[in-house]
C-alpha cells in the first residue's frame, strides 16, 4: 500500500507536467494563431474602402435598389420563357437621378473587367440610355419603379436577349467570341488574355498554328 503511493504521486506529477507543458504550448500558439476560427475576430477592412466620398457612398447605396428592379424584370422575362439564366440577357437601363446616372456611366465605362455594370448585375450586357422610354422600347420585359429621390429616382429596366455567342469560360454572351484569338475560338475578349497568360492551349491548336506558319513561309 505504501509502495503504491509514490507511483501514484509520480504518475500525477508526470501528468501535471504534461498538462503544464501542453497548456504552455497552447498559450504560446494562441498568441500567434487563434485556437478556433470563431475566436479569430473580424478582418480589418482595407483603408481605402473607408475613404469613399459622401457622393460615392450615396451612389453605392443606390445600387441595390437598381439591382432589385433589374432582378424583378429578369424574373418576369424568365417566367415568360424569353431567357434562361441572367447571362442570357442584355439590359437597357435608365435612372432619373442625374448623380446616380453619372456614376453608373462612370462604372460602365471603366473597362477594367470588374466595375462594369454587367459584372455587378451578372448579365451579359448593360446599356445606359437617356430616357425611360428608350429603356423599355422593344424589351421582352420591362419595369419602371420609383425608388425615391434620395436613392436613384425612377429606375427603368428593359430586358432583351443577349446578342453574340456564349463564351465557354465565363458563359457571358459577346459578339467578340470567335474573333479574338484563333487559338481560343470559343472565348470572349475578357477570357482570352486570362487563358493565354496561364499558358493554356487547346489540344491540336499548337500543331495547327505551326503548320500554318510553315505553309505561310513556303
């Protein structure tokens, strides 16, 4: 009985030592990395995102209202079987607020493959027009909604069938598909540079290009 006691005490001490070591290890680990993603807190936003002007804040706040009118109109066109997905559609858009209209035009003219309205609305093309009648004229479905003078004013959206061919990579329709690169005849003007930068070639295109070069040289 007396000989068992030291063994028990030794085991307890060893256990405590391991727990202490484990605890210390966890403590030092937690100083550099949280124990759980739920304890990690929120990521700090990029400083430039909080430096928007008052006008930019007003315009960005109006975008959800514009998108809501667009979504309602798109669903109407889909219900009538005119289009399938949102990428099958092209949009004509007019907003009566001069401030928001100018800002939307600026986004649509950015040509940076990110800020253009077709990417924000997830559709194949967006055309801004000068009046509500032009937005609705000839559309497969159209809606005009007064979002309020403090938002975007009267928003008029017309949905049409997108023109051109469907890009095999992004699924957007474009008239440039098949005219940008002979090596990537199924891609649009946005996707060709991306795929070429990755060094991807369709099977057989390299051989065909080499044969054409030889023929041209001869």
